[in-house]
C-alpha cells in the first residue's frame, strides 16, 4: 500500500479563535517503507498520525490510500504512547483485542495471541495485568497487539518515549527484528532524532506549530541495522543537520533567547 | 529498633483496635455490674447479647432484619439502577449533562428524608412511598459517581477501541463499563449506606416492622435492651454491606486492588 497526503491542513477552534495545528502537509509513504516523523513537541506529529489513522479528519487536503490487500485486513493499527493498554484486561486479552473486535472466537483468539506473546518474549506474563509489568514490557504488549492485526500499515506514536535509554535500545532492536519478519509499512513518530535515523528509511522533519514538513531526509544505511550504526559519520552528519534545522523551532517553542 | 522490638510493635498495631474495643466493652460490663450506670438505660453487653439470642430465637429479630433489608435492597436497586443508567448517559453526552446536571446539583443537597411526607401525600402511606424515598436517596450518589466515572475515562482508550474496530456495544462493555467501574463501585458503597440510613429513618417514622420500627417501639415501651439489640443488628448489616463491596471490588476491578480498601 502507498499512502499519499496532499496539502493537509488542520485547524481547530478554541476560546481565543482558531488555531492552526497543521499547515500544508504533503507526503508520500511507499509500500513496506519505514518512515519516521521527527519534530519538536507540540508540533502536531501525533495529530498527523491520527489523521493517517482516520481518527481525525483534516480541515482541508486529502489523504489517499492505495490499498492492494484483500478485504477484511485492517488498514492500520496504532501503537500508542505508554497509556494505550487497557488496565482492566490481562496481557492475553489486550493482545487479542483487535481479534475480539473482529469477532474471532475466544479459543482461536487466545491461541493466536499466545503466539505473538511468545514472539515478543512475554510468555510468563500472559495472565498478568499491565500494572504488574515494567514500562518496557507494556510497550512490547502494545507492539504485539498491533502486529497480531496484520495491518497494512503500523502507526506508532513515540512508543518508546518514556523508556530508559538502555531498555529503549533493546526494544528498538526488537522492533526492527520483528518488522523484518513481517515487512510492514511503518509510520513512526518521535522527537528523538537519532532514533528516527536508526529506524527509518526516510525521516520527515516537522516544524513547530503550526506543523509543516521542513525537509525530507533519506537514511543511507543498509538493513539489517546495527546498534553501532549510530556512530557512522553519515548518520552523525545527518543528525547534526536535523538538529540545526530543529534548533530554532525548539527555541521558539520554549520561548528562549536565540 | 531490635527485631523483637519490631515484632512487639507490629503485634501492638495489629491488635490495637480489637483490644480497645474489647476493653471498652469490659469497662461497660463492669460498670453495669457494679451499679455505676443505670441498667435500665445502659444494659450491660451481656444483657444485650442475651436479648439478641432471645429475639433471634423467637424469630422477632429475623423478621425485622428481613423487613429492613428488603426495603434497603428494593430502594437501592430501583434508585441505583436508574442512577447508573442516567449517569452513563450523562457521562457520554455533553448536551444531556448540560441540561440535567444543574437539576441534579440543585436537588442533591436536600436531605431526602425531608421530602418523605411529600412523597406520602402523592403515593400514600404504603410500601411504595417507603421504597421511593430510599430509591431517591440511592439515586444521587449513583448518578453522580457513574457520570464522573465515565467522564474521567482517558480519551486514549476510546481511540484505541476505535482504531481496533470496536463497535458501540463493544466500546460500552469492554471500555466504558470496566473503565468506570471503580467509581461506580464507590457510588454503590455510598448508595447502600444511604439506603440503610434512610430505611431506618423511614421505619422510625412510619412502619410496623423493620429494625427502625423495633427501635422506636422499644424506646416507647422502655425495653431499652431491645433497642440496643436492633442497633447491633443494624451495625452488622452495615458491616456486611461494606464487606460485600470490598469483595466485589476485588473481583470486578482486580487491576486496582490497592485502592479497593
């Protein structure tokens, strides 16, 4: 599937008049591509992701999905920030959520969920509740819940933002490993420049509010990728480049002196 | 602190409350036997226990307990279920909330027992009026807590449900109901306690049976030990309600077991 957004605008009314959240955003995401969107906080990255997910409608502009999949396969599955799991459901039920909504019978749902729980290394916690798990494990459950749906595109909203640096690296590697197995198209929102470069085929750099796309950067790394790739000169160079673009945006956002 | 010191402290804290209770009863018993307090108005605990056994034996106590619990439960179920349904709708629909919430807020502070005479004017002096006043009392904590419970649901949960293809029924049963159930259970606890209070008040005023009526009758005929027996029975009912809610909370919201107490 390819996804094409053209001239997407989004504004919403507030007490002090209309606020423009997204301004003239156009992009294309090709089949099986891993695209990262990086930008300062509050720039509308999540909003853009919700538009791609169909949870929000843009004020103007169009988003076109060129789907090749058979019917019945969901277009997308969202992986939310840390609070996306249902605290009242066990890991097993959380992972089986999409199947339950699709009307899959309990037995077959649990069997399938168990497979994914195993794949994500959570077998011992199938009957635990999210509050009994570490934040890292919770995000693995979120990934399993999205992957089990076999969606055409995975949409991820800073899934590892609240993890400590070490756990984050482990989960990034796991994500890449499982992504290789399933070859999904991914749109991955983050404010971590290095993460965007390590995971993505391409990085879209967004400005501060109102969000627009400032630059598109392709990542010159082969796959499978390695943790040590982060030290490669071409990556460091791009990291610095993106940071130079974003620095002013971030300063404006926090009201500092340039 | 030494290990034995820690142990002693833990034991002291553990047995503190039952110890103080027992000590007070012992004091009461001793004061009664020594004639320091009037046995007519303050019968000793042993006398109250004897009375409980006697009234339980001849079926009088059981009949009154059944009458009271029946009134509590019918009023609680009627008002509670209405409150639950309206609270769900008000939590969901901002427009409905805007219209109904001020009305709820206006009527809520009125002590419900005070409108009992008005209810009797309209619905007569029978069982209907008594059930209604209890139902009205139970209605308010349920509607308010349910509404708050639905409103505090994080929008992320609804987006997740939406994204994973949940229809309206699944959203209700798998998200809204479980997400709001801690608050609803807190409402149930308030509503049950209020139902018991209002039922007792109504029985003091206007009933031929029930523990409230038993209290009033024993006061008028100066059988004070029976009054105490009825109070003990009410206390036991209250404790059982609380116990039931705690069990229910553990079972229905296992993910929040820490907050169940």
